[in-house]
C-alpha cells in the first residue's frame, strides 16, 4: 500500500496506466490528481506538507472548539460576549425550554458553550496560545468587570493571563516567549 511519501511514484504510475488506455496527461496534472487523493488543494500544498512532516495520510486537524459548560445563559453572555469580547456565531436548542448550545469566537479562538448536562464539566481549564496577551489584559482591565480583574504573570513558558468564568471554567491565555 502506497502512502503520501510515494506521491511522485503514484503520479508516474497513474500516467502509465492512463497511457495504456491512450489517455495522455502531463506529469503536473498527475501530481495534482494525486494531491487531491490525499485531500490537499494542490500538489504544492501536498509537497509542503510532505516537507514539513504534516502527512497523516489525509488526516488534518483544522480547528479546536473546547466545550465549556455553562449554567446560566445571561451570565455566560455577560462574561464571554460583554467582558471577553467574543461574538456569538450561532445558537442551537433542540426545542422550546431546552438548554442552549452556542459557538462564540474571537480572532481565531472558537469556544462552544453548553447548558447540556454531560457536555463539559464546570471547573475545566483550557490553555490558549496567543499573541498580544498584555494588550488583551489592558482591554479587559478597562472594562472594569466586577467579577474578574485578571493580571499577567511571567512564567518560564510565557506571559500568562487566567480568567475564570462564572461556572469555574478557567481559560489560560499564554503568549510564549519570542512570539
């Protein structure tokens, strides 16, 4: 069984097989076809992934959305939207009088907020690598939110600001040294 490291050999074999049926394609077209078989947009993307070692046989993680358990929708909005500055991307309920499941995001960070029992556990901590942690801390300090006055701690692994939502979930925003 061939894998991504055999991509050029696969393109050559594809051309040879098609040539037996009197179908002529260029080597570059064969490379593009092979790249699409691995779920890449182009040969250049596949080649870069091979070079970088990002080759998980078509497996690619594109986003993470931790599920934060919430117990009160109004308090969640006040914290995540009004204080942290997230946007509500969408909200879902299975019917009237059902718990909220929503997505909030800000500058590439996506969080899911769930009122459903079993989705997340109050008291969860998530770690978020970011840039601009001190600017974010200043922005939050200017809001003078009565329940949270986060500071930035300098740790060996970076500048860290921890915020705790009304449900005891903690988010550790970390700007690693040199970023």
